[in-house]
C-alpha cells in the first residue's frame, strides 16, 4: 500500500493541502520536511499521493490504494481548484467537446505509461506525442495534469538520450512556467527540479554530450548566449542556496542540499566581490538574458502546439 513503514511517520494523516513531506537520503535516514510555515499545535499532514493531480484522479487513487475518501481543504472544493482548471471551459470551446476531454487525457496517460518500456529515442517520440495531444486541444493549461508529469518524464528521457538542450528547454518551462503554480519553493520537488535545470545549463554551456541536430542553432535563434545561460544559472543557485540554508527546511540533512550549498560557495568565491556584487554590476545584461530565456520558452511552447520540438 505504501512505500515505507515507520511507527512515528505512519501517524501523520494525508491531505492534498499538506504542510510537510518525507525526505529520504542515501544514508537510510529519513526526515519530515516542512513545505510551508507550520503553526504551533497545527497537525502535520503529508501527501500520500501526487496532490497536483485533478480531483477525480486523486479521489480514485486514494480510494483504490488507501481505501478512504479524502475530505481535505482542497477536496471539499471538488473540481474547482487550479488543478482542474482549463484555459477555456470544454463546453464553451469550439476545438474540443467536453466528452472528449477524458479520452484525450486517457490517451496521453497511456502514451506516457507505455514510454517507460521503450528505449530513450522511442520513448521521446511517445512523450512528445502525448504533449502534443494535450496542446492541440487548445484548452489544456500546461499546469494541469498530466501535462506536468509528461514534461517531467520528457526531461528525464531527454537526459538519458543525451539531448541536453532539449532537456534544458523542457526543464526551463517546468521551473519558470509550471512549478510556481504547483509547489512552494520549500517543497523538495521544487528544489530538485531547479537543481536539475542548473545542471543542464552547466552541461549545455560547456558543450558536453551529443546535442540534437539543431540544438545550437535553436539557442542562437532564441538569443540565448553562453553568458545568458551562466547568469541564469548563478541566479538559480543563489535562490536554491537561500532555500536550502533555512534551518527548518532540513538544510543540514539532505546530501543534495549540502551539494547545492557547496556549489554556490564555489560560484560565490569565483565571482569578484561575490554573487551579489556581480549581479549588481550586470543588472542590464541579466534582464536581457532573462527576456531571451522567456522568449525561448514561449517559442518552444508554440512549436509544441505545432508538433515541433527543439
């Protein structure tokens, strides 16, 4: 039923509006990590499932796996939260009828599931087809599942296939356009996604690994220079360092958090006067770099609707 049995943590109830999560590490130790401020006397609540899923999906998953119906603060609102929102209500859209929404979602999920059994190249084609299915409806926001889940698989599979620029573009969309809606900054998932983007920026800017045929051309046309990648990476590392350095966020616990702090210390030492002074000296250029990055993501999403990928 679950993934682990612990006499203390097992006492924590589920909520789709959770305030903590469980963090595992390679030393076999485990810790509860707060994902937001928890008031004195407030109950510790954990997500037993992926709480970013739609109302119907969450209820079905909890019923079939944990045998209860959730009545948390999110679920009592039914399908009226951002998790269930469409860009346009299906019944008012000329592009898709309400009764086909479930069919499209089912097809996209089936493609994502079947991609797990394929080699990276074939898996990429299935994942891209799944994204295009949702994009072509014209009503599916990129923050509504299974869009984010499919994109995350696309990031991972692109890395395995050695398509680091492809992975970079998708990870950027995930971090800047999706995660702020789905997760708090203190959520370990947010931290992990941001760290992956940092590593992809470093890998791409240094030219490691085979890139997709038009990768360099794609970045150049988007106006994303090596300096732009570097400045965005520094900004993200600074943000991550501030997040994981909070004592109440398990900063001294996770090996990943320690790695992030060490990496930032290296960058801070390399920058003359430190990262803060470096940022002040390059304000104008950094704004231009961020604008170029935003254009790259917007172009990628538009191409995605046309069935084209970096």
